[in-house]
């Protein structure tokens, strides 16, 4: 699989990343097979977090890579910290965010131990901590870089001002945010634009909108949003048929065509789904089709801000 550079670094990451939230103790064997399938499909970028199954995702990823016999230098490992769920740390009774210097350092040490690695390629602040000055967060990340425990820093779920605030004190190589044909906020709000401006890689999680864009999920009739999503999928199916793709592959190909090297993070414990997703990297959509899919997803024609209406152009 072809690679894109991570931000301004020399790290080449596969055009599709493997999201490790599906690596759970309940599906460990299946998850390990999915990791092997990802490696075989040419995927070298694996994104996890300390809160995924309370750290078990990191442990399972470590075991899976070891079982595959993969060299550490052949994979790029990303993980995240700052979300504190009940039970993770004794001093927290409720869910909280902590990006303080002490917490970031402690979290990194624990992640390194679970991953059984001496460094993390991309260490991301999972959520903004409103009680910590960004300069303190940056100082912690820079110290971890100097110690060789992390190579690069990124953020997840940050707003535009929050990216700029932390970016004042440290070089950020990536932004992780939801992005799909059913979640266009990165285009509308400007996340994609700021990534281009600052040469950051946009890591798109939920690129298939929690399976809504696979074309296989059933939508309840009681929810208007689900019914709207179902209508989008119905209209996308015609394009999928023309390109001889599944709706999921078509949706990934749409993301992959955006400038700057958007990396969809496909999270699944199903080997077949990983292989299907990897095939999307070989597809190029026409400009006309790409924009028509955008119009369908938006529910309004170009230019934007006109009243929504049902849109399906005859070719």
C-alpha cells in the first residue's frame, strides 16, 4: 500500500490506518487475526488509546504484532492519553480530562509498558483539558520527546482555537477527528484547512460512520437522522455499482481523494472488512462524481446554504 508522510516527519504511514478500539478482551483472537490481515494488506499505521478497553487494546495490539513477527521499525504506533474514565485513576470518581504534565508523563509510561515498546511514534492528547495551560501540556510532550519515549505529538478532538493554542508551544503533526460522508464537519468548520495550513495529517476516525456507510446497517424508522442517513446510502449505492465497489469502499475512496493525505482509521475486528477497506486505496473518483457525492451527503446543491432538497442527478 502506498504511504503518506505523517505531517512534516519522515514517517511514512499507510493510506489506511487500523483503528484499535475494536481490540477488546472479548474478541481478542478475532482482533489478532484482523491485525494480521491489516499487515498482509499493507497497513503499517495502528492507532490506539489508553482508554480503549482500559488499556487492553494496547496490550492486544502488542501481542498481535509480536505474533505476526513484525519488526518494530516496520510499523507506526500511535496512542492517546488525557481522557480519565472512572476506575482508571484512584483520585478520579467521575469522568475527567487531564493533560497536566504529571498525568501525561505517567500515561506515557503506562502505555509504553502495555505496548512493550521503548517509544511511541505518535502520542496524541485525546481531549482538551480545560484546567491545564497548553504550555504545560507542551512541556510534558517535549520532555518525552527529549527522553526518546515519543517521537511526535498530535491532538484528537481539538477545536481550531485549541489547535492553535497548543501549537504555539509545540509542533503538532496530526489532528484526529470524526470525518465521513455523514460527518462533514472537517470541511465545513475548517479542520481540513488548518491541517493544510500547518502541514498536519488529518486522521479520520469513524470514516464509515459506525458502519452506517457500509450499506449493510439497518436504520430505525423512529429516528429522522437515521432515516436521512439511510437515504444518503441509497443514493451512494449507484456510484458504488458504477465503480464496482461496496458503499464502504466508495466512502473511503471519497476521503482519500481530499488533498493533504487524509488517513481513514478503519476500526474492525473483522479480517474481511480490513481487506475490503484496503482495496479502496486503488480507486480514483472523477471530480464530478466526488462533488455529486458531497451534494448528496450535504442534502443541498452547490453553492451551499440553499434550502435542502432531494438530489440525485441523472448522468
